[in-house]
C-alpha cells in the first residue's frame, strides 16, 4: 500500500485505494495487510477442505478433478468386503457346530 504525497510542505497525503486526503502524522504507522489476507485466504481454503473431508461426496483440496465420490465408493467396497468375510466366518462356524451336533446325535 502506498501513499501519494500531494503537498509535502503541508504534509498532505492521499490514499490511492480509498481516495482520501489526510494530514501525514509522525505518530501513526500504516501497514500493508495484503500478505496477511493472502495467508488468511489460504487458511480458509484449508479449513473448508477439512470440513469437506467429513463428507464423502465433497471434493478435497489436493485431489484430482472428478473424484468427489471416491471416499463413498471406498467405504462401500471396504464395508462389503468385511461383511462378506464376517458372514462367511459366521456361516462356517455355524456349519461346523451343526456337523459336530450331527456326529454326536448317536452318542448322547
């Protein structure tokens, strides 16, 4: 941010962004906030990405385009796999119990 000196002998300056003319003072300092605003915008994008990571249908910040439902599909296939494995283990255990019970039918 720069200030334009209009009348150096009267200490008058103009802010080109707002168009205001004021007296230059020695006790006030003006800083440019552009670098701070850029960092805040970057943190805002990261915060939005963190919120988007909670939804499987939202795109992530560093992902390729068109991969919005990747988390949803990965969860579906992962849960299907574990459901099949647990279902087969339970069915195998049930078949083993039925087979042992049929063998012991004549003994007991």
